[in-house]
C-alpha cells in the first residue's frame, strides 16, 4: 500500500505535495469497493493538502455514514456545504446522518433544501417522506408519497412505502393492495416479497406469507432476512424442524446474527437438543453479556444437562437483575439441593412459598395490596419483540425488527463494516519490535526521534519501531531473532558493558516470550546506565507481557486475585514513570501509562495521560480510542463518541461499531 501512496506524490516537489486528483480517484474507488476505512485515509490526505476543497469532506462523510459514524458524517457535510452550498448530495447525506441520529425535523429541512436545488431527485423525495413519517407527520407524508407517485407512477419502492404509511395509519386492507401493486410492478424483487410476507404475518396470515418467502428465497438465496422471517412463519405453523433448517441457513450466511442464534437456541431447547442450544446461548451471551433471557435459558439447559454449578451461577445472575422472578427461585432451589447446598435451597424454597401464600390470600380476598405480580406471567403469544426485556418471556423466539419496520431509507451510502461486533475494551499498549503488524488500513510507521537515534547506534537486525498489540512470528522472523541472539551473545562476551547489545538481545528474548532472560539483560544494561529510557520502556513492556500470560493462566485456574494484578500494574506503571521522567516528549509512554491506569480502574489518572498522548501526537488513533472508552465509563458519552469518530477517521475499524452501540441511533 505504501507503493500506491508513493505513486501519488509529485516527483521533484520539496515537500512531497500529493497528487490530489489521483488521491481522490483512488479514495472513490475504495468507496466503490466498500473499503470505507481505507477511503477515509485517502480523503484525509487530500484535506490536509487542500482544505479548501469541498469534495474530500463530502466523500469522507459518505464513508463515515457507511460506517455508522453519523455525527462525524454530519460534521463533514457541514464542512462540505460551507465550501460549496450548491451540491445536492451534501444535503442528502447530511439528512441521512440526521435521520440515523433521530433528528427528523432537521433531516426534513436538509431534504427540502436538496429538493429546492433538484426538484426531480427521487431519492431525496423518498427520504423526505420517510422523515415526515418518522416525525409523526402522517398526513403530510401520505400527501408527499402521492406526489412522488404522480411523478414516478411505476416506482415500486414508492408503492411499498405508501403501503407502510397506510398500515401505520390503520388501513391494513389498502396497505395490502398497494404492496400487491408494487409486486405487480416488480415481480422479481425479493425484498418486496419479504415486505408483503411481513404484512401478512402481522395479520397472522402465516399460510399466505409462506409462498412469498419461498419465492423471495428462490430469487435471492442469500437473503438472510427471508430465511429469518420464514423460520418465524414455520414456527408459528408448528413446523419446528423447518424453522430450525431456516435458522441454520441464515446463520450459515450470517454467522454473527445474534437474534438468529437466540432463536435457534430456543427451538433447539424445545426439541431437546440441549447441548447445541447451550452453544447458541453461549454465542448470544458473548455478544450481549447483559442478555438475561439468554443467561436464564442457558441456566435451564445447564440444569437439564447436569451442569448444576453452571446453572446455579446463571440463575443467580438473573435473580440479581430480577429479584421478583419466582420461577428463578424455584429452579435455583432445585439446583442448590442437587449441589448439596441445603440451607440455600431452603431459603429459595421459602421465597417461593411466601409468594404462593401471598397470591392465595389475594385470590381469597384477604390481601388487597398493590398489584405487584401483574407482570409475573408471560404473555400468550409465541414470539416477542427484540425490545422485550420481560425475563418471563425467555422461551419465546424474537420477531426480527424487519417485521416491525420493513421500509428503509433510500441510499447507496450504507456499509457493512460497522456490523462486526467489537468488544468494548482497551486497545493494547505499544511495544517495541522490529516488525510491523501488516494492518492494511494503517500505513503509519510508529517511531520517534529517540528510536531513530538508537537505530543509528545500536545496529539492530531491523529498525526498532513501536507497534500496538501482539504479533505472530513466522519462521523467518523466529530465525532472525535466534540468529541475532547468537550474534549479540558473542559481542557481549567481548564487551559486557555494551548497552546497545544488551537492549537488542532483551528485545529479541521478549519477542520470543523468554521474559526472564530479557529481564536479566535489562538488569545488566541498567547497571551500566540506569537512565536509559529504552531500558525502562522495555522493562514495562516485558512485565506487562508476562502479566498477560499469568492473567490468562490464572483465569483458567481461577486462583489469582485482583490484588496481585493491581500490584503487577503498579510495577508496570512505575517503569513508565521513569520513561516519562527521562523522555517527557514520548507520546507512546503516556499512552501506555494511561492504558495501564485504565486497566487498573484509575480512570481519572488514565484520562490525564491519554489527554497528554493526544496532545503530543494528534494522529495517535489508539489514544483517541482508549480515551473514548474511559470517557464512556466516566459517563461522558457525547465526548466519547467524538473521540471514537476521530479514532475511526484515523484507521481503527472497530471504532465504528462502538459508535453505533453508544450513540442514539436507530
């Protein structure tokens, strides 16, 4: 990728001015192939070179919109419109960004402005209508869709939109008539068939919905939504095996579909396939640790399969969240009895007995207290909304959101990167290494004048650099390191006071995971020069790497305690204190110390250090990301979203998933 960037530099320019036309072309190509993060990197360079152009801001907004960084897209559109207020698509994209932030009034204003510049723009008119509907202006939305269909009478998506508006207005008969017209106009459109099946399913016309879904899947065998909807229809028709087959296919196409795993787990539990049902609920809980319905389902299944300890843990988690959930106490009492915890089992049984007595007394008219158990029963339906948090409905499969809102906004500007689930955790500290991480979205070489100085005198096997996270060593890299250890050993034998050789060999050992040998070499180097920043940085690096290994092992054995971890964090932080004392301009040291403060839950100290890292190096994407996580934990979500947007802009793909989860989006 460096060759591609180098090819865009104008030869002979003293300041390596970039060829902005070429850079814009390649950035737009990246957009076309859905490589949004890479596209942003190209548009960043154009903006840095020619900040007065509107186009790079607009296209960067398109990329951010596709990554669901809606606030970032809005701000870039603002910049684009400031530079050229007559570009229709800038208002279109900004309107969409506002829609996805639920700013419908403002979105309507943008779409109206776009139409004032281009009255025949069908896509903007489509989005204006839906924004009006989302804002509750149903009468105006229906009038606007009629205007749309007068101009484009064969526009099938417009007919489907009118069908939805009529449905929302309570007219199911005309709603079905208009979706029939839409399919008559475009009978090979699988999405329209899915749309009609949704309306029929809402009316409990499951037998009639099934042929539409069969046809949709025939036309588009990769349509995950069609399989998910058909599975629900099969379930409502009591065809459990067919429903399971459809969930299997949906998850084969989209393995990360959380609702698909939940529903398949529920159906597997119903047919007695308990172990595989547990696998599905494990997936759901990994993706959504606070999903108490999945946790309770797993607890029930663990009890069925004889994992009473696991069942007790799961049910206890649910009861912490829902202390009035009587079924949970009944089940836990039985589980605790099986575990030999008789006293605890008795306590749970007493909770159940007291509640049963209360209900009996109430039924007999002896208790006229509040209706505290009104929601204690599950509803009669076989399904539930994805928004339903009543744990008593834990057995029900989820009706996908598509059944609740089947008409989407018209835009070619939406991407897929943001749908990869990303754990909200800190990015790793920076480490010294000879090798890069070969990340195609980041072409930056992380170095500093201090490292450049060492590379010129230490003669390492390759230039030493900073990289974030772990690196896999292939056989060539391993051979490099072992050869260098052998070479350094001969040199150290002749000159035991060679700090450069000792540091290089310590780095070799650390990359090969030989932490004690690395620390021994660092001790020897510090005896010669205790004020070498690199020695202290390497010491913090090796201590943290060793701590990671120990933490992983202790997690498996469940014998190590937090107190020991905090002690180890302090050792790492103390080494970084020394680095900062010796090299106060090194942004990576502040980033690392801030990250370790955050990991040890000293959030305010972490924020101070990450602020300093960003101040020293505003291009350090990892610092923006970790600071955003700290800000989230401190309750400063708006600032966190801005930081995550900046991190994504600088190349961290996972930031866009985090923005999606912490922003007020759809």
